[in-house]
C-alpha cells in the first residue's frame, strides 16, 4: 500500500491490530491495517514491506517416525521364530 485510498497521501503507515478479528485477518491474509497520517484514514490494504523470513519449517514440526514398519519387522521376526521351532 503506497498511497491513501481516501486522500492519495503517501503518508500511509502500518497500524497495530486492535481486535481479535483484526489479528485473525492479519494472520490469514496478506492484508495489513494501515493508517494515513494525512487524513486519518485507517483500513486494510495489501502489505508493501514484509520482513524476509526463512521458509523452512521450525525444528519441532517433523513427521512422526514410521511405527508401522517396526511392527511389520517384529511380526515377521516372530513368524520366522515360530517356523524354526
Ligand atoms: Zn489519507
């Protein structure tokens, strides 16, 4: 967002979210609250500058280990044991 949609002023700055729904919308869209220092307009607009973040997933988000493979290996071992006895 470069200019105020109401007065066209370039003095538009990001504004803090105030309510739960503003935070909700902020988290689920690319829109951000903006405020115009020229006319006092406040509203939503597409983000113009966003801090660059790595897109890698955090360390704690990893796929669970495959326990089924272990179960199959164990049951196969038991079958082999039963055959040899
Ligand atoms: Zn304005």
